[in-house]
C-alpha cells in the first residue's frame, strides 16, 4: 500500500486541523481552570472572613450568657415541700435568708424556682436583680453551711464542662 504525496499532505493537514482543535480546547480548559481557581480563592477568602465573624459572635454570645447568669445563684440542699409551687419556693428562700439578716423581696428577684427532675431535693435557681445581694448571700456561705445549704454561682454549660 503506497500513498501518494497528495494523500500524505491531506493526512497531515487533517492532523494539523485536529491539533489546532486540541490546542483551542486546551486554551478553553486552561481559561476555565483559571476561572475556577479564582472562584475557589474568592470563596476561601470569604470563608475566612465568615469564620472570623463566627468567632466574634461566639465570643459575644458567651459574654452575654455569662452576663445573664452573673447574678444567679444555685442553692443546694434547700428542703423541698411535696407539691411545692414556685411562689412557695420564693417564700421558703425568703424565710431562710431572713435568719441570716438578708432581706429578699420581689424587686430583688427575677426568678426563683426548682431546677432538675423531680427526684429528691432539687436545687433552687435564684436569679437576682443585682450583684450586691448575690455577694451578700455568698458572704454568708459559711453560715448557710450550718444548715447544709450551699450557694453556688450559676455558670454557663461550657464553663461547667471545662471545669470537669
């Protein structure tokens, strides 16, 4: 099988045409790759900015959680009456603190209720309106321990986990 010079030139032209098409496709792929890499880089920068914002917001949220709980006390071993209502809990706490010359009225308290499941004596969450009263109660900690009552500052879950 012998090919003529014209057939060989025709095959070469056809191959050149295919090579040009391949080169064009390679250029298109290169352009698309450059575009994809630019988009990827832009997304990476955007992700880093968003991560910084998330970190800032987490810090703010943790601060606000601590602020909300900074005047809270959790009182352990306060005797619980059967079928005790929330109003009864506050009355019980008032009577308890009056023994130690600490006056608590409704203006000093945001919340006062038992926390946890009903099994045994549940702790009392006492959310106060100011830190002075909390400090006064904590100063009487040793006196309260004579009744086996222990007041503790209320902390956020993350801090509780970190302590243990």
